[in-house]
């Protein structure tokens, strides 16, 4: 019996390490897809409906959200992670943390004070960035960050969290190599370490993925609005953008329920 248990533990560890490798591979694939569908054609500054749909649905929904949760379910199945460690909490805690994220995000807006904050511009900026923020948080923090945190568990709780913290922040900055200018420039990527650190603080303290996405999105919205060469692009109703936001949120919730929580329940 003891030998059987040891073998089972060894298999679980092997599967968990494989899931870590898949997390890193997913990050690289997602970054390359971002370059092909966004950075290569400078989509941020020269947006098209077809380009935006392709970029959001392939890079961020299919790879960055559904693909990332597909990897996370293996970590849950191998008992290398629990839902709470990944940031998937109960409904009550999620709602309370989302409220805190919204309040902190609004405070951030008041502190940074972008040049323009018309309601329509804010709505469109929030909708445009949210489809990307979901993938950024799920891939960099929930998938890769917690994977490396698990690998570093021998360093103790604080040490392993620090490893995940640094890894997620750094990888978030580096992935912007795949984006349009000015986000793919070295000085901008260094600057993006600041929102990366703030998001890491929020994620590893709250351990709530939905609220982290919202908090992260407020920061991204300010960045995108501030770097638009033509702000009028976001000063009119953009119904395709709202549809994409709906699909991205639907994919997030669906992947959470059908992949992560189902895998945890079966385990």
C-alpha cells in the first residue's frame, strides 16, 4: 500500500511539473500570437474590425483565456494547486473584492488624471482593454506566476510568493514585445513594471482573479487612452467592441466553471 501511495505522489508531482512547462509554453505562444495579430500590423494605432476580432478571439480568448484554463485544470487535477491559490474564490468573496478593485481603480484614475475622461471615452477604453486584461492576468499571474510559485515552495511561503510575484511582473512587461508601438519599446516596457508590480500586489494579497482583472484593467485603460494618437477613435459608440468584451467575459466565466472548478470538484 505504501509503495502505491508513493507512486501516486510521484505521478502527481510529474504531472504538476508538466503543467508548469505547459504554462510557460502557453505564455510564449500567446506572446507570439499577440505579435502576429496585433504588433506586426500596428493594430492599436490602425484599428480595423477584422483585425480587432482576430486578435481578441484568437490571441486573448482562445489562447490566453481558454488555453490558460486548460493548463490550470491539469494543475488542479494533479493537486499542485487549489482553486483559492489560483484566485478562484467563493461568490461572496469575489463580489467584495471586485468592489474594492473598482474603488481602487477609480482612485487611480483620480490620481493619474488622463487628459480626457468623457464617459464614452472611459467606457470604450475600458471595453477595449478588458479583452486583453483578462488574458494578461490569467496567463501571467494565474498560470505562470502561481506555477513558478509552486516550483519554489521549498523556499517557504514568503519566498515562493516572491518568486511568483517577480516572475508574473517581469513576464507581463516582456510580453509587450508583441504589441504595437509605443508599448513594444524598451522604455515603455520598463515603465510597465510599475503597473505590473501593483497588479502583483493586488493578486497575491487578494488571491482573487476577477477583481485583479478589473484593477489591472483600470491601469491599462489609462495607458491606452494616454497613448492614442487619435482619441476621436474612442469617442463614439463602438458596438463591435462591446460584443468582443461580452465574448471575452463569457469565455472567462465559462472556462472557470467548465474547466477549473469542474476539475477541482472531480479531484
